[in-house]
C-alpha cells in the first residue's frame, strides 16, 4: 500500500514515523511513503482516479477543503460507509466539531489530521517589558480590539513591532477568525458569508488606525511568512495567525516566552480552524488496509502528540491533548472546540485570492470602508455559491 503526503508533512506531521511504526507492527504488510511536491499534483491524481487507477491508496492533502473537488466527482470514499468510526476513532472521541471540516451533508470525504486555529501568538517577555502582565507574570488578555491596539502601541518600541496580522495571502482567514470570535458567526441570517456587520466594521476601523500608526505591521503584505520569521526572532509582541507559531518559536525566544491566547471573543465563540485531510480514492484496491493504517498509524497517540509539541499541529483525538507538555494546550483546545472552518463554496478560491487585494487597498487608504465592504459583499454574492 502506498501513502502519498505533501513533502512538508513528512517531518512536521511525523508521517514517516507513522509508516515505520505500522510496518514494524504488521510485517505481513508493506506500506510505502511517497512524498509529493505541492498541491498542483492533486490534478494528476484526479485524472488517474477518473480512469479507475491510482498510484496512492491514502493521500494526505493540505486543507480538507481541497478534497471537496474529488467528492463532487465521486472519486473518493465516504468514511461513513466504512468501519472507520469504531473504537478509539469513534466520532465522539474527536475534538469539538472537527469532523465537520471534512464532511458535506452525510458524506465524510476526509478525515481531519493535524489541527490548527487562528489565535494570538505572544512573546511574553515583550508583554512583561510593556507592563502587560499580572503579578504572576501572566499576560493580561485585552478585552476588546481597542485594547489590542493599545497593547500594540505599548510594545512597539526599541525597534520591535507591536503586532503583526496575517494580511497576506491568508487575509481571508484572519477576517473569518476575527468575526467568528467577535459575534459567534461569519454568516448572515441566510447562511451566507458576510463582513457587513457592526462588529467587523468597528474592527476594520481599528486595523486601519493601527496600520496608519505603524504599530500593526504590514510586512505580511508581500511575504506571508514575514510575521512568523520576525516573531521567531523575538521582534514581535503579538502575531495573529495560526496558533502553531508559538511552539515553532519556542526554541528561539524561549518556551517560557512563547505562548498563545485568544483574540477578543475567541474563548467564548471560537475561531477559524483548519487541518490537513486524509482521503482514500475509490480506485484503491487496498481500501480496507487504508482504513486500518489511518486508524492505527495516523491516529496514533505518539504521532499526533509529537506533531503538536514540536510544530503546533494539534491532535484531532481529544484525549491526546493530555500528552502535550505545553502551557498553551488548554487555551488552544478550548478555542478549537468552538471553532469552525471555511465555507464549502464552489468558487471559494476566488474569494480567498481577491480578499487580500481588497483589504490592502482599504488599509492603504485607496478604498473607503464602505467601498471595501461593498466590493467584498459583491464578490461573495458572485462566487459564494455552494458546491453541487
């Protein structure tokens, strides 16, 4: 049986370790790991599968939503029609509503793997230096976005940046996470993605003010990893993107300084969460073995706990959080339990691609807030139709 995984996953998701453990436990089988370069390879998989052929029996993809295309063409199995959800992988054992990240109606098209959620990655030393910690040295969370701006102002000194937000290619996810936290949903009364709400308008005005003052950095405009790299270098007080950045930064800024907490409202309303996805093509001749491998190897306690402790890629099985040796685990767990993933819209990539362009026009003063909101709403109306 062959397992295909994007190349970065081999190390960060401990996929090679999972394969090695499975082969050692089951010498009667041979499981081979074949890395692939990037998501463009998925199109070649689709061509194969449409012919009833496949070079891979298990495929791990970056983002469960990327598997919707295969489900729509009936090229991958429905895990609800297998025995996957038995034993330790019974549905009730998964974190929060994470299974919904890979489900559409009654079709479980992907099994989530390696959870992430947007949150505030923080450098505790910078908070302490700015007088933003309590008597025990713990960060005092800002109650609202006005306080976030004030925190950023206080930490923006000595050549260091108060706050960096992911306003680059992943800007849509920053907006979704922010609105989910602020009002408990990023949908309107008819279930359509919207940013035309009082809460989001107020936050966008604060973002503009922070950008104009320079305390909210724009370095992610042209380099989506700039915030992560500067945070790891100890130069950023708050980094607003995936909560996995704090564990990544621990070796350089110190585990005692690398922490995570929720943006205003997140611990009550959740955030935007996402994960890799595990799929099995219908063309596979080893579907039963594929299910066994996913259950025993990829859902393995050690594999998932290691990915979390080292890289911040969190377990999908709830009890495995107990194996993570980090003070931020409870915070992220509580956020993820309430979090939701992006809409399953047919043309979601259009919204994803155009949002950072429009947002940057607004933040730079080339669009008014009203014009920005209108263009976003018009784009969503044109592209935001559910898959068929």
